[in-house]
């Protein structure tokens, strides 16, 4: 057997090993409350599972921008509001809120839960890949415009939601915010207009009203 034949067999074997290494039973696109439980369950059923998440942190809309941070803000703001209104606390009228500390504590809670999701996935044997996924066909997923090609038998799309904006309004995330960027604000607004009277708008209205902002809902 010539050295060229041996080299060809060696290269082909390496190629097959590489191809098999990137073959999954299931690829889950999205690491939010729809994606990561599905990935964990699939791994429990002995499926080789890959979860692809575009963001730096896992948890999706609920953990990073919705349920978790807003419920923490509601709880902390309620405590502040009740103390301010309690007639048995002397000097309550001079009580001031450390808004930076307030939001830092909320961020700590979000980070802890997001890290917990990461731990759960690793504990159940789910592989996690950071990047933007694109479905090429029913068995192929491209990561970051072809930087990595994944072969799979099944795909779950759990990409979640994005904020929607009224026409002709530019969300600059400095003066005009959405429900995500408002969480990055480190200075309490003296007044705020909230466009939308759904549960998200009313939650933020309640939070900011409790801590002393003048709030208007449109």
C-alpha cells in the first residue's frame, strides 16, 4: 500500500470523525424558557442535544428582561413604598432610594438565575454554543454565517420575542427606552411616560410610582 493511499485513508477518517462529532440528535435554537427545558428533557431521553444561544447569558426574555427582574423590582419597590407610608417610622419623609444599588441588586438576582440555567444544562449533558443560528435545511444549522456547520436529526425553534415599537418613534435607549433598556438605567427618572397599558407597562408604572417618579400611562 502506497504512502498516498495511507494518507488518503487517514484524511478521510479524520473527516468522518469530525463530521460525526458535529452530528446531533437535536439542536435547540434559543436558551429561554421554551428552549432550555426542551433541551434538558431531550438529554434525559438520551438524545445528543445542542442548545444555541445568541446572547451572552441564558434565560431568554423572562429571566433577563421580564418576569425575574420586574418581580424583583416590584418586591423591592413595595418595601420602600410601605416604609415611606408607615406613620410609625420617624424621619420617613427624608428616606431616599439608592437607585443604583436598587438596580444592582436586581442584576445580581438575574445573573444568579441565568448562571443556574447554565449549570443545569451542563449537569444534564446539554452542549451549549454561543452564536447566531441559521437553518440551512431540515438537517443543517449554520452558526455565525457558516463559521460552524451543525448536522442534526431534529430542530426546535425557541427564539422568543422582541419588543415592538410604534411607528415614527426611535428608541435611542437614552431618553426613549423599551422594556429591556430601561433595566440598564442607573438614574431614577423624575417623571416617565409609559406607552401601553398592558401588564408590562402597568408593572413598570407601579414600580416607578412607588419609588417616587411621576408616572403617566398613555
